[in-house]
């Protein structure tokens, strides 16, 4: 009995040991429900810092447990890769005439990536790279002719992969489909009104199934938020996005996992994720 | 032995693997201010889960400006690293918006009162809320800032004005005089991009310039700062160094964070 009392007393004392009055907002993992992509998404306010490296544009491929990001060391930008939520190491990337300032979008399968050559225009701006033994090698350019401010999002899974190309100066977002393999054709365009935002200076990142998209949006009243768009099937267009609760409005590069359980983003010279409420 | 083993199991009980960003009080490094540039751990820790800026603290209490925009922002107060609640405070200038609060080591409050045409910095004192006491006798343009002053009675205050900083000295009776003016180049930067907050003893200063956060130290308040060093911390415009130099607070991602030495 005395031993049991000592155990209970010591456990109660855990809060004192750790000064847990400072962490009241963080609870322990428990019998939580599985994440869901349905309805209005909400995420927990406490953030998890993924890596202690100056990186951004973090995307991941759960199929092979790899993540890819654009990182900085001083004024030098490089591409780094590693296990999801693990340390990233610089990887070799074929440099093209389009330049070496690169932003990355890893495909769900992890065997290829779309790379955005920052600060350029023209057909070389968005290229598909393949993972090769020597590093990431450029395979071909996406067919779109792009403007300086355009951006490309994370593609969905093959076959018939989709990708969204934001064209802020044209006020449009173009959706492309890959069919057959390595051949991308324009499928449809979205206007700002259709997406419910007046600003397209962001990337539209798809989930692996292509049914969900996250992006930073501006409403007509000036409200800034991170938005979630969804559709029931790939045959349908996305409708207006809905603001996601709990994600800071000012984050960059929002990327949602396949089950919508986490949203990764850049900020404070680092990469964070927020977990869905209930996770 | 039982107690030791159970204490070790606290991580399991509380699932602390998921709380790595937030630590509790008590096991932190001791106070260790020095002339050397402090080195902070790269992981950031959340302090306040609200969209706040200009977080400063003294005597166990913290104050910040909280809100999405400057016009909807409110001055809020609470325990250090705890939740902040809006405080009762009124502008002394009609239609002024209150911003950039600085809780001083003497537990009074500097607040910027901004209208469409004027900007002044006022001193408020605690009295059933915060009550206007006086205005500081300085003029400010839009991008000019008063930092956190050092502890009284002879308080030092830095006012950053783009490419120069003015250091003022209070004789203890609210009579401020200009101690010195220094160009930004003395600190090794082109321009100041933020207020320059002084430590309570007036020997250390933190500010941002360009794309870096800078730290300056001096052996005595009788001598000017000479140079500064970059800190390897996220870029912010409202860095505040704790009095024991163990933590650097700043705003970002609609929260208040800190990094720890």
C-alpha cells in the first residue's frame, strides 16, 4: 500500500518536475480518431518544428518515406532530401540553363519531382526531374509557357497525374493532366472567382489522390487565410476553397499529407507542421 | 530508487515526445549574460498562441500588441509564457491606435499612440489598468522606434531613426537628454529595421537590420556601443532578450516564439 501511494505521489509530481504549467495547451497522443479530409478542416494551434535547418518548400512522398526541400546556407540555395521529419542532406541536382535557384515539389511516388527555377520565365521554368543514381536529373520541361510570377504545385499520383499551375498575372490557375505518361495536356482553367480568392501569388499543392488542394488565399474583403479545396472525383473541377482553421495565415508553401492529417509549411526560416484537431 | 524511476517515466505519462517545442520552467541554463555574442539553439519554442507582436516582460508579467491588423490590435498582458488578456488602456490622443508596447524594467509601459498624421510614444502607469502619465519628449516618423529602456532611475533609451540611433538618458526625474547619436555604420549595418531594445542594465542591445538580427554589448553605459554581431536566429522585427540573456523572444506565424541558449 505504501508503495502504491509512493507511485501515485510521484506521478502527480511529474508536473512539478517538468513545470508543465507552461505546456497546458499540448496534450499527449491518445485514443484519437483517424484524420479526415471531409468537411471544414481544423488544425491544432501548437506547431511541430520539423527540421532545424533553413529550408522551405517542403514536400514529402509517404510511399518511400522521403522529403525534399529547398534550403539555404548563407546566400547559397540548394536542394536537400531525407526521411520525412528527419534531417535533410544536400543532394545532387542537374543544373540547367534556367539557373540553380530551385524550388521543389516531390511527387507522391518519390521517384520524380517538379522543380521550379526561381526568377526565370519561359518554357524551362517548370521541369520534371527524375531520381537517378547520380542525383536528380532533368527529364523534360512542362509544356506551359510561364510568366515570372507563376508557380507550380505538387502533382498528384500517377497514372493520370494532375498538377496546378498558378498564373497570377493572368488571374488563372491551369490544371494539367499527364496522359499518357510524360505527356501533359491542359485540362481546365480556374478563375479567381471560382476558387474564392483574389490573389494567386501562391502555389496550389495537390494531395496524392488529386482530390484536395491547399493554397494561400485572399478574400475580397482582404481576409488572408490558408484554404482547402476539394472535389469528389478527378473528373470534377475544384470549387471555392474554405479557410482552414488553426493554420497561421502568413505561412508559405502549405503542403497537406495524403490523409489531411498534417499540413506542413515554411516560416521563421524553418519548416513546421500542424496536426489536425483530434490527432 | 522508486521515485527516480517514476520521474524518468514522466515523459511516457505526458507523451512529451510531442511537446518538444515547449519546455517547462526550471531546468533552463542559469543566467549568463556576457560581452560575448550569445548562441541560441535552432529550435524555436512557442510562448503565446495568439497573433501578437512586440512581446516584452518584466517582473513576471508580459505585454504585447495582439490582433490581426494594427487597427484591430489590442494591448494584452499576462504571465510570461502564459495566455495574454486584453488590458484596460485608453489613448490620450483622440482616435489614436495604441501599438508597440514596451514593458520596462521599472514596470511602467511605453506605448506608441498613432493617428493618421501623428506618432508619439507615451508612458503609462499601473492604476486599475494602465493610465496615461506623460508623453516622451521626442518626435517620431513612421519608421522610427523607441526601444525598451534600461532600468531606472537613470534610464537609457535608444531611438532608431533609419540610418542612425539616438541614445537618450533620463536623469531620474523624467528629464531626458541626448547622450549620443551614432550612425548605423558604427553597428556594422546600413539601416536599422526595428526598435533597439536595451537590457535592464543597459549593457546589451538587440535589433534587426536588413536580413539579420544583431546583438551589441558594451562594458559600461558610459561608453557607446561599438559594433554588433549577427545572431543565428529567425529574422524578426521585435526581438526581446530576457534579462538573464537565456531567451530571445520574437513574433512570427501569428504567435510569440523564443529561442533558448
